[in-house]
C-alpha cells in the first residue's frame, strides 16, 4: 500500500461549507456547492465522497482515534490511519495552517499515519508530542524512525502576528522575530525545533516550501484570498 497526500488548489473551488465564503447564497446552496467541489476533487483520484472522513477542527483538547471502515464522524484532532484501511480519504480543510502527517511502521512492517492540522492553537497544546506518543504506542517505533510531512503554510516574511498572546508559549519563543515594530512567526522553524526535541531524524522531516500567502495556488486568510483548500490523505494500492 502507498500513502498518498493530495492538496486541492484555488482552481478546484472553495472547500468549505462556511457561509461566510458565500454571503449571497443560502445555506442549502452552499452545501450543494461544497459537496460538488469535494466530490469532483476526490474523483480525480478515484475516491468517493461517501467514503471520506473530515478531520475535526473544533475544541481545545488534543485527542486521537484510529479510523475504521464503519465510522465516518470523529471528534478527535489526531486521526490514525492504518495501511489496511484503504480508499478511506481523510480530508483536512485549511488555508494558512499546515496539515501535518506523521508515519511509522509497526513490527509487521505496516505503515500507520497520524494526521492533524498544525494550527497555532493545536501546536500550543502539545500537538507534536501527542502525535509522536500515539505513534509510539501504536507501532513501538522510536521517534527517530518516524517520518513527518508538513504542508504549505506562510513563510516567515509573510506571517505577521497581530495578537502576541496567541503565540505567547514556549513552543514559539525561538521562532518569533520583531522587525520594524512588527512581529513575525517562522512557523516551519517552530515545528522543526519541536520535532528535533522529540528526537525525530531531521532527514525524515519534509516541508512543503510553498507559501500560502504569496502562491496563486492556495487560499490564505493572511493573504486576503478567502476560502479553504483541501488536503486528502489516503492509503491506495500501488499501480
């Protein structure tokens, strides 16, 4: 089995049913557009909207759960996807918050993926530590055997922090830079530092270098491109 990660672009449409992105449409019309956009995107990869599981983006507590074939709704902020659970796409709606996918192999050489969204709130609540802990429990793998993928996010030059209290934690202290009386966040550096502290091999950390703010491909609240793109994580048979 192969773990695949696909991300939609602005051309695929807004991947959210939040009415704020469609102020002139009814709730029912928004739902129709959302379902059409997601369905069309998943079908490009021979996946079905009926099989998808949406990652929860609400609540403060970081909990985890193993995805199964017979459950499509989870309240947990970390979803664990096993290699034998094929063609079940985990979807994550986001704009500037990167999707983070960690993988490790168990004693049977089967891959397990831990999936979440690396928002400032989640990172402040020990998201990365929780991801490594749950993968160790599920696979018995050491952290230096794990692999991490971090999706597109704003670069330091474009990540202006308006409210310092949101990043007033130890997690972010080395990744903040004040310039011309403005505060900027190097999110990639913050994540890398935390992974290094968790003893993850730097050679197993992969960052998508795309800047959501400046790229014409992705939606970005910071870049004033309102909407959400979609990242899909799924195990599929290798061709």
